[in-house]
C-alpha cells in the first residue's frame, strides 16, 4: 500500500494493461479508477485518502468496556447436561445475556433479539458467534427446562443455556453490571442487557434497553464474527 501511495505522490500511478492516453485506467488498493488527463493529482489523492481512512475506521476493533468475564472460572451446566466454562469459548465472539425461563415477556424477547442478531449474519459469521444465556433462577432452570425453552423459542446456532448456583449467577451479574432480585411472587425483576464479548471475553458493546434497536449490536457482532 505504501509503495502504491508513493507512486501516486510522484505522479506515476501504475497502469493496468499499459493503458495510456486522455482517459487511463489505474488501480490502487485493489480498486480501479478512470483518470482523465485534466484531473488534478491532488484531487485524486484527497479522494483516495478519504476512502482509505473510512475503510480503516470500519475495520478497527471496538475497545473493551471492562475486564474479561473469563476470569470467572466456575463450571456451568448447559441445556444438554454437559459441563462447560465460559473460558471454553475463548477465541470466539460471544453474545451474552442473563434470563430465566419462567419469565413470560422480557426474557423471551431477549432470546428472540439474540436469535435475530444471529440470523442476520453470514453463514461463516454464524459459525463463529456463540450465544450464551445464563439462568438467574438455577433452582427451577434444570437442563431439561433449559432444553425445552430452547425448543419452544426455536433457538438455533451455537446456543449455550447455562445454569450454576445462585452465588455464581450473582457473581457473573456483578461482573457485567446486570441487576436482578427475586420478587415476592418468586419471579424476578431484572435488567434487559445484551452484552457483546470479544474473543478474549472482554465486553465491547452493551444493549441495555429492551425496546432499543438491535442494529448497533448486530453491527458489532458482525464485525467480531468476520
């Protein structure tokens, strides 16, 4: 890239197929441009600099918002009755939420939003993205109940519906800024946060409002899953 830019600065752009004349065709950074002899080099350089800077911004990885959740090294049980640690997902982007299956409105909506994010990705991105929902109601959310929830909600992809102990759920919630408490009717009041983790388990984006658009977090998921 630096070599090509130097050529442009010197006024010697590399021609494709030796084309010359009043309207020559050149390539720079893998893109073709038709250049008329009357077009000033400064204008071309300005245009290409703008394109290069824009591309660079799009490729920049989002900055971490906090430490890796993989520091919480306890063992969880998934919907298939298998043991796993969150750190087992290191190297892959993760979309994380905390839910409970007896929830009738908010948690199904959160799971649906997660599935919509997954469904909007390319096939390769879908393979890379993992979706994790940790129960805040481990007493009732057995692996069988979690599996039934997955089937009822038609959740497909790399889903991990996890349960641990109440203490472990509270430890994770405190680490990611998720709030919940048990109500008098044995249900829970809780946050509606969806959290995007990078390949190191560091949170890089959060969606805190249930009714807010999923567009921004989907963009981050797509970028990390490429």
